[in-house]
C-alpha cells in the first residue's frame, strides 16, 4: 500500500480550501483519508497555512510520499528542509 500526503479540496465554487491529508494513493482526491495533518487557504491575503509538523514528519519518516504541491507547502512551513 503506497501512502501519499496530498491536498483534499473543499470549499465553494471558485473559493477553494484545502486540507492536507494522508491517504492511500488509490483513493480519489476527496475520498477517505487516513489522517488530517493541516490545512491551506489560498483565498485569504496572505494565504493561511497550518501544518502539524510532528505528524507530517512522522508520516514522512514512515514512508509517506508528499505530492509536489504538498512538498512545496511543507518547505514553506519549515517542516522539511530544502
């Protein structure tokens, strides 16, 4: 089972809000997730990003692969080194 850290889209049309979730790679974008480790709201000025760094580090050390977008957000939050 490949585990991914990726974004789950919520919010209204043209007003996205994302949760950063740990999910099986075979599930759909908004399908069932294993854990929720943060959120990202790009509609605010400046964009709001909140990540539980301990949880994210734990999942990455256990083999979860972050998506490209999540990897960039985790770098921005200071959870992973560049």
